[in-house]
C-alpha cells in the first residue's frame, strides 16, 4: 500500500520552529504575547483592513462577529447554503434563524438573483435579516459587485466567510476585506495553518477592540479579576501565532503551488467526457485551495461516489462537495431560495468531488491520482 495521499495536508516551511523556539525561550507560551501582536498586524496589512484579532478558530470569529452585530434569538439571517456548518453554527447556537441562499453556476458562490428574491420576500413579510453571510467557496471570491449593492440597498451588514480564500482576489482586491466583519481560518487543512486558529478582520477598529475584550473573558480594568459581563476564552496562543508568522511569509508560494496542481488536473482531464472544473470567472483570482470537479455519470461512465471509493481503495483521500445546508437534517424546514428555479447547490453536491490539492503534493503522487481516475473514466 502506498503512503496515503491527503486532500490538503499541512505544509511546513521550516522557519516555524524558530518562532516556536523563541516563544519557549522567552516563556511566551500562554495566550497573547509578541507573536500574537505581530501576527494580527500582518494579517490586517495583508487583507487590507484596519484591524485584526487572532483567535482560537474561525468559528470563534463568527461567534464574535454575531455578538458585535447583536444577533439574538429569533433574528433571521441569510447565508450561503453551499458551505460547511461552522459558517453559521454560532448564530444558530445563539437562537438565530437561517434562510439559505443557493449558488450560481458561474462561480458556485452565492447567487445574487436568489439573494434578491430572499430580500424581496423579506420586504413582503416585514422581517428583514440582521446579517448576510457570504462564503468564498474553495478559495474563490463571490460576485461582490452584484451582492454588496443588494445588501447595501437594505442596510444589512455582511459577514464574509473567507476561511478558505486567503490570498484570493476579487478584481484585484483581496478577499477578507469586503464584509463589515470578515475572517480567515488557519485550520490544519487550510492554505496556511497555525494548526488551529482564525482571525477576525474589520475596518471598524472600535468593534475589534470590543471583540478583543470579549475574547479574553471580558475582564474589566481592575487590579483584581472583575467582570461586568460574560466573555469567552477565544484568544490564539503566542506559540501558534509564531507558526502563523512563518506560514504567512510562504503564502504566495503556497498559492502558486496549488494553482500548479489545479492546472495539471485541468490539463489531464480537459478532454474527458463528463468532467468539469469549478469555473473561475474573469473577475476572480482563486487561491485554488481545493481543486473541485463535477462528474456527469452518463458521460463519464462513473459517478462521484464510485470515483471516491476507487481513490480510497488506493489510499487517496478525496471528498464530496459540501452538502448544502438546506439539505442537512438539522435545518429541515428552513427557508431556501434557489437560483432561477434550479437547485444548483444540490446539483453540485450530487455530482461534485474535491481532489488532493496540497501545496506539497508531489508530481509522482498527483500522476498516480490522475492515473487512478483515468482508469475509471469512459
């Protein structure tokens, strides 16, 4: 059996250990410290926002964003359906109610047409959403020019889930800078990693200051431990921030490597019947976090799940496209707005597959993945 080929494993550059060693030598191993402060500055500078807050996860960033926006029980929010549950779980845990927006086929991200329909419906019912959560799926930006004006028209703020899209561009502007609040994830499978972690981004420096206070147990300014309200334990450790500083230096190389992986797949399967790649509109420059394809079983001669099983039999990890939130049992009965009468998210889930895409995927391993897939195609 060959060594396992992972979907998106961590890729260390070597300098990470120097930052970790410095944290140990200076005894800055607890939460906060100089690495955290430097990492926040560099993340804000990279995204082009005025402020950043390093946290224990991207999910913590969502929780704080919803807290800052005062989202409470029974409040409605709109959210991309084609995403991972962490995008919206904190709001649901607060008692808020989601309404799901379908994807558009041009980018696989939130459909402006479906979003417009959802707002029209909200205007009719008189129940406006408190927020719209947009998701930059698999490292690709949403159609911002057509989504942002709709939200602005109704005065509804945006939370931008850029967890998968650090380094991606929309018309030359980096994702992570379009929301009232935006966030990146540094989970172990992301394009760069701190092993676990995330960062909350915003131009609203006062709100980030408030989030900073809440994220460190909401401790009042006093010589003793005094609390006038309840906060959270959400801060990133100085050790992990050091890993992030080293990883951030390598982000351009990581993006370039993943794009090379994507191009090799596209070259291999460009003429294969029934195989299509996640489209990249002219306004988008994806970071190609994951290479995602759809498979027409009638044309390709194999379905996505059969292909995944065949890859797994060769010790190759792959994964279906996210199962849309409107199809999840836990959200049964929630409102869903399809794209122009089509359930695009369902179509992508039923036919989609993500292929090994790591920046450290070797040429030999990718060739083996391609060979394994090719054997099953008609």
